[in-house]
């Protein structure tokens, strides 16, 4: 196991928060993308069917 | 004509090739091209970001002056670098919008803002967490720290302005002007250490000057992590810009539906 010494708290907080924020941003972006794609598809189908 | 070639073929001049780039300001062409390159960029991002971070976290030695806290630079330096560069990218796309009125460029700037804000937040938090054991304080009104905080507020203001204005063209105009003004702070964030010597924050971790930059054992994984963060930005930017283009199209279709219903 990696020994981070006396800076363990600072290192783990920094890395943990970074990974959490980046993962959150990625998930948010993917979810918004999926929703926009589905909404647009539905609107285009409505338009096609009159 | 200089751009005409012999053998019946015609090659395009530099100017024409540059003009051809503007074709990708067409949303349909942008969607087609970005859809093709996106999987490759995701792959490259995974190939640089994951090994870069693992290398930095697990396989770098303790530093003589900073101890193991040196591992924080693998998240702090790439995020701070991206925070500034994303604003510069937003400045370029905002200027393109103001001068040439290409909607994709305005939407790309809008799409980049949340990523830039997140990178600035990461840089501020990791800097504060690192500052406590090193400087004995989480925060100081140091030139670089302060200009970064102002940059973060500019990101927030930029996104709030987009959200507050209903007409998308007016929103793009006003946010572009805000972006030009905020660029002063993006540049200050980068060069504050050089302008003022009284700050706590040290100089650049990456420098072309061999005397100045960090030792190779830390430098190599750091470069890899920065490239990884850069590619993560491009990946998220493409996904988010495509989303914004779809939303714009949806907005237009809904408006047409409402008009035909009326």
C-alpha cells in the first residue's frame, strides 16, 4: 500500500475532489447530450408525421 | 495565378484552405465531422489521462522539499493550465462570433464555460488544500490566487448571463463582450507571478528553462496528465457543443410548431 506520509489527507482530498468533479461534469454532459438527442428526435418525428 | 498548378490540377492557396475551415462553422458539417472524430479523441484521452494520473500518483518519488504533497501537482497544474486556456479558447470563439457571426463558435464558447469553471474550481481547491501544509494557510490574497478567484467569478458571471437572456443572439453578443473583458484576468492568472514578486505562489512548474522546471521524474507524468486534461476538455467540449446545436435546432422546431398551431 502506498504510504503518503503526513500529507495523506491533503493528497487524498485533492485527488478525491478532482476526480469527483470531473466525473460529475462528464456524467452531466453525457446525460444532457442523451436528452437533447432524444428530444430532437421526437420533435423531428412529430414534424415528419405532421 | 499563383495558386494554379500545372497538369490540369488545381491546388488551393493557403487563403483558400483557411476559408475552407469556415465550412465547419456550418452546424451540419460540424456535427458530421465531430461525430467522426469524437471516438478517436475519447480513445486518446483515455490513453493519456489514465496512465498520466496513475504514473503521477503511484510511481513518483517523494520530493525533498515538498514530501509526498508533490503528488497534488498532477491534478492542480493541469486543471490550472486548462482553466486559463479554456478562457483563451472562449475568447477566440467569442471574437469569431462578434466578427463573423458563426453560431457554432458562440455555442462552443457557451459549451466550454462549465468545463472551464470546473477546472478553475479544481485549481482553487487543490491549491488551497496544498497551501495549508506548505504555507500554513488555505488562502492568501496573493496575486495569482486572487486573479484565479476573479477568473472563477467571471466564469460564473458568463454562465449566468447566458442563462439570463432569452434571445440567443443577444446572449451570444453580451457574453462575448464579457469574455473579452474577462481575458485580462485570464492573462493576469497566467502572468501574475511574473508581475508581482510579493506573492506566495511559486513560478511555473513547467518551463522551457531547464534550470527552472521541475525534475524530469515529476515532469514527464505531469506533461502526460496535462495532455490528458487537454484531451478531456476537447472530448467534453465536442459533446457539449453538439448538445447545444441540438438544443438550438429543437428550439427552432418548437417555435415553428407553435407558429403553425396558432
